[in-house]
C-alpha cells in the first residue's frame, strides 16, 4: 500500500518553519504549492559627498560607540533632521 504524500503544516513561528525545513522533504506533496510574488522595498538612492576628515572620523567614532555602521549613522542623522 503506497503512502500518501505529506502536506505542508501550518506554522506560526519562524522556529517551526526552520525545524520543518531541516527535515527530509522528498516525500512532500508539492502539488499544493503556488507561485509566490512579493513587493520588495524600493531601492535607495545613492549619494556621493565629500566631508572634512575630522567630521568623518567623528562619525565613525560615534557609530562604533553605538555599534552600527557609520553609513547607517549618517542616514539616521539625515532622517532626524529632515523629519524634524
């Protein structure tokens, strides 16, 4: 007697999904799968600017203190200034 293919269970957490994907999925019923599309975030614009070396050093130091890349710090400063 042939066994029926397994279906994909409903998962409510990322951990459940990761555990499911770590198993052997070769006997999974793929007929229930459907194409999936999603919208990605809009691409960011790129800028190029020159800053005094002392300012750049200060930005990198502050970013390191906060544990973030200096580019992210610059973006956050600009966002705060523009958004008020």
